[in-house]
């Protein structure tokens, strides 16, 4: 997975000022509540593997796959606003058994 916070934030917000305001709020929340990022990783299903059937991804339920992809995208957007680096995210996942 390629992790580029700036690209993610630019895709979400129309202006740099808006992105900055929102990112500051989420960064402050993540600083106050240390477990917030781990909760977002867990609830976003970032560590959930795609179902495999006969050695290939199970595409029998495309609505479910789209829903799960949306959850993961939102989680990545929130983590980007928290200014979480890829190394920090990996450490959170290892330390907390997300």
C-alpha cells in the first residue's frame, strides 16, 4: 500500500486552508487520545484480509467488497489527517494487536 498523506488530503478538501483546519483538529484529537489511531485502524478494517476462494479473491459479493473498500478508504483519510506516518501506523498495529 502506498501511503501519501498529502495526496489523500488534497483529494478530500478543495482548499489548502480547509485541509489544514481539519488536519489540526484530528492531529490534536490523536495527541489527546493516544488510542484513537488504533481504534480507526481496527474499525476501518485495515488489517482484514480479502476472502480467498480457490486461490483467488472471492468476488461473489461485490457490494460487500465495495463497502469494505469504503471503510478502509475512510480510515486512511482519518489517519492521514492525524498526520500518522507509515512507521507509526505499523508500530500501532504491532503494539496493540489491532
